[in-house]
């Protein structure tokens, strides 16, 4: 399988994990390790930056795991920039998952504020991975603004509804010059496999693993699904054909005319 | 702009009550099967007809809550700043006619309380006062917040209703959420319970969440004091209020709580008592109506009840609470608002949460926001 590159960084695994919603930090750590993921998001608001022994962070201290702090909780570009700066200082990374969802009900991302914050953060030297709606034009605007990748949603966060935005994700993948990471709504390994088969560069999963009966086993299931989907994509998965191949060809006359 | 008062006035208490009691098992089954539930579904789910379906409701509520909130319980501590109060409310320990010495914490005392609360591990705090506008006013709150803010990631308040500008000031100073409980949505009964003082103005209190919403506060907490009137009808109005607020102030989060009058508070609750099973029914009905509302359970409830209810839809719990100003260290015997029931320490409560397969969350916000 081809390696994934985001902002000159190589990843063997195309599965990113969220770290919220687990029944314990240990359970989260076991799932992260089993998934093979090298990139996990951490909500800045959940981390206690005033202690050296924050439970969440101590369970993520593995050399192969990169932390991707997210700005969950902010409502505006201004707040997001502030949060990213704090994360950079505290977690010593200039990577940031930009999440601006002022709507606490469905956690829908604010396109306008997200674009503004991406512009600002890119100028400040951040590697920005914005969480967005599956909006192809916004993706191109974000590219212009200097985004490192785009993270369009499959369906609302935590909904487990799968790729409800399928057709728009296809357009995004077709047009994108930056990696496309499908985030939110991936509720089953089959959703993750489908995302990879259609050519997504990676997927981010949280709820489906965190609240599974056995998160560790579910993490493995997602790992395998992501690998299967990617392999299928790289080996040109056959197109689905909805109709039968006609038995009396329409262009037979061309052969007859040439005889 | 239309406010909740305009909606409220279109409803009749008696008609709502009758319509809830008229719900049948067929209505309950339709509500359970629905993918998007309405306020009519909520009526069915809180009706007597839903009693045989409480287990099914609990299963659904458990699953929906885990999907949205994960296997986590957010912990917070209340900190009472003052028990001075100019209201006479027949059910409350702080009532003006309760002739006991009053206390409002000074800056030094606040710091002393902070130290104890912090030692327990809390990072989210709820500031509570009575209603004494001459001494415990917005300036007092702002000074208190200045002292408290460096020590906590998230600060909520439960104080007298304020103006929109005052809420905006508090928000600017670092307050995350405001809790304001209507107590009862029964306009006439409200006046019987709230005999004297500013709180006796039913509509001013009813309009308070609108003022909070307009101020841009992050979260608003609603509740009725269960036991003052028919809990079903009161809860319908509270759900109606929530529904309106969520559509109007769409950037704001919401929480509901289910304070039951403790028998010790000297009110005759025989008529309107809500039993444990009914409280579970009510909690689950809220979750089935609203998948994202936070549900908070206080130490008014017993250990056993709290241990079991945390999986049924609860998202937030207080622990080790003191309901008197200075109760953690400064003046442990000052007048308390109500007697708590679950007297375990925060560490003990956290251990039970862990034993239930849930993660106690001490921090889910940051003071930089």
C-alpha cells in the first residue's frame, strides 16, 4: 500500500482515531494501539495543561503516535486561533485539527469561520486540517488558503450514519490537491472500507470504536477495513454495472461494413 | 421578536394535563418507534400509559446517550457563595422568614473554599447564591469570578435572574453557563410558593432564559422543582421551553436537571410526589425527545439511585456537595439550602463511575475559550 503524506509527514496507517467517549483512558490506549493508528485527535478542552500527569496524555505517550489537537468548543475563527496557539505551546506541535461548530446540537461546522481561521493559521505556520461539510467549493477555497488536508464529514459527528454525503465526497476526492480525510459519521468498518475504496486518503473514527462492546476488537476491525478498502482502491476496483451487457451489439454493423 | 412568554400564554395548564393523561399505549409505542420525536411523543412518554415501557425507554436512552456523550460522566462541585435572601419561598432553606444568621463569603473565604474543592480534583464549578440584590449583585459576582477563574476550567452560576447586559458582563468575565429553574410553570401555584420578594414575579423568571440566550451565554440550565405541582404537566412546559430555546438560541447548549423536593424541606409533597420509577421515566423521556441535552443528577438523590441512573441518560453529576456558604471549610455549620442525600466523597463517586465502565471527566472546557 502506498504511504500517506500530509505536509511532508509519512503515515503507514490511514486510520486516524478520536480519543473521546471511551469508558477509560486505558481502554482508549488499548484501542489506539490495536488500530495501528499514528495520528490521534485530542480535544484541547479535555486536557489539563496545568499538570504534567494528565490522564489522557499519559496514555498516549508512544513514539509512533502523533497528537493532533482539536479546537472543539470554539465558536469563531478568533477563538480557534487562540486555541491553536495554546495547543502549539502546550503540546509542542504545530498541527491542528480545526473544528469550529457553533451549533452544539448537530455540531455542524461553520464554513465561513473555518475558512477565515485556516487562512490565519496557515500564515502563522500551522499545519491545518479543517473539519468541514462535504462542500467541494469550500475545499478548493481552503486549498487556496493553505490547508494541509481537508476533513469533510460523512454524516453528523457521533451519528454512526455512514457516508450520507457520498456523492459530494466523490467530487471532493476527484478535485482535491490535498489529502482528503473523511471524518465524522463513520459508524461501521464497512463505511470506512467504502470511504477508502472511493479514494479517500484516510478516515477518522471515534464513536464507533469508543462505545463498542469491546473497543480493542472494534479498533482491529476498522484497521482491517481501512486496509482492505485502500488495497481495493489501489488495484482499480471494478466498476459496478447496473445493466446487463447487451447480447446484440449496436455497433456490429461497423464490422460488417469493413468486410 | 417572539419570546417564550408568547408561546407559554397560548397554552392552558389544564388542557395540557388532560392531554397527557389521555395518551394510550398506542401513542407510547408510536413515540418509541419514531426516529424524530415531537413534544406530543414526549407527552406520551411521560404519561401513565408509558409506565409499562420504562425498561424499553431506559434501553433506548442508554444507547442514545452513549452514542452522543460516550461512556463518560462529567463531574462538578457546587460552591455556595451566600445564603442571604430577600425572598420568601415556602420550600427553601434560604427563605427570608427562616430566622437564622446569614453568610456571604469574602474574597479570602472564597479562596479557602477553592483550595478544598480543587484538592478533590474538580475543574468545573457551579456558583450558587440566594437572592439579595443589595449585597450579592453583579459586582459581587464579577469580583468572585476574578478570584475563581484562575483555578477552574469551567464556571457556571445559579443566582437570581439578571438583566441581559448583566449576563453579557458575566459571560465576558468567564461564566460558561447559567442555571435558572422555573420551579413550577403553574402561574397561580407559583405565586403561592413564592410569597414575597423579587422571585414572586412569575413572568420575569419565565423570561430569564431568553435574556440569557440573547447575552450569548454558552449554556443554559432548566428545571422544575419536582413536587410543587403535577410533575408531568410541569415537565411538558419545561420541555416546551427547551424546544423553543434550542430553536431560537441555536448556538447555546442546554442542560436539564430533576431536583425533587426533599421531604425535610417542610413542604407537603404528598399530592405531587414523583417516585423513583417515574423519575427514571421522566429522565428517559427527555433523552428520547432530545438526544443532545445534558442531564444532570445532584446529590439530592440517594447513593443507590445515583449509582444506577448514571447509565440511563445522565451526563453530569455533582459529588461531595455542600449546600451552605463556606460548607467545604470556612463555616461548615452555616445555613444550608437543602440536605444532601448522597454524602460520598468525590473520589468515592468517581470510583463508582469507573466501576460502571464509565470515565469520570473532570475537565471538558478551558478558561481560554
